[in-house]
């Protein structure tokens, strides 16, 4: 089992949580903005994208749903939506959404695993909770926007989240100080996702063999 370090989590984990929350909220608001939606729709997309993965994680590990008990989370999502609404559209052209999503993916994967460990979840399920935290918000965003879900495309996405959360858990088991493990794992997950975006990396798709 990973060592329980409640004195560390309050100091470091909230920064990962905030990073993931803000950039996922931004990606949600941008998805709505690209479709010429209203301010209300931008706020809704920002909220459900920002808190979606963390909500599912908290329900699964038996934790209080974080944004219900801390108004700062919802306030941050709404603030991001307003920021996107007020900034020039040229700032958000191109691959802005993908890069925001990549940052949030890595940060949220590590935070999700860290929070699961803090609630006594064993290593393997804790790593999977990191993946859930990182991916569910983006899945909700894609569904609401009418886009093919990221998990149904061959590009590397869930794998990057798994690398981040799995690296964090593995480094913790090896005795690496958890703040250092969190930094290394987040960078690893982001680097893999960034490489996938830059060079169009993808996992091989299943190909059903021909009947003999």
C-alpha cells in the first residue's frame, strides 16, 4: 500500500486540482464558444467539464462530492467561462482546446489518484480513479457538443491519463517523495499527450481476422 500522508495532500494536491479544474473548464467553454453559443451555455459547459470527472471519482470512492461542499470549484468554472466569453476569438483559434485539455488531463489524473490514495483506495484502483477523474469530464463535453467521444478515437488520450496516474502510484510505491512523484507523473502524462497531438500518434486499432 502507498503511505498515507494527509499532511502532504492539503498542501500540494489542491494545486493539481485547481490546474485540472481550470483548464478542463476552459476546454468546455471553448467547445461551446466555437459553436457560437450563449454565455449561459459556456458556463454550463465549463461547469460540467470541469467537475464531471471529479464527481464520478468522489461517488466511487465514497468521498463527499468536492464541488458541492466547496463553492470555489463552481466559482472557478464560471469565472473561466466569463474569461473565454470576454476574450478575443483569435486567442482561441487552432489547437487551443487540445492543449488546454492536455494540461488538465495530466494534472487531474495525478490528483485523482492522489485523492483516492488519501481515502484508502488500493494502488491499482487508485490509478484507475486517476483515469476516471481525467477523462470523464472530456467525455461529457464531447457528448454535449455532438463530437465523437475522445475514447472512441484511436489517438492517445486515455493512455496518457493512465501513464500519469500509474506513474504517480508506481513512484509512490518505490518510495519517491510524493510531491516529486506528482510532478514527474504529471509531466510524463502531458508529454505523451503532447507528442500524440504533435505527431498524430495513435494506438493500433483492432482488426478482426478473416475467417479461414
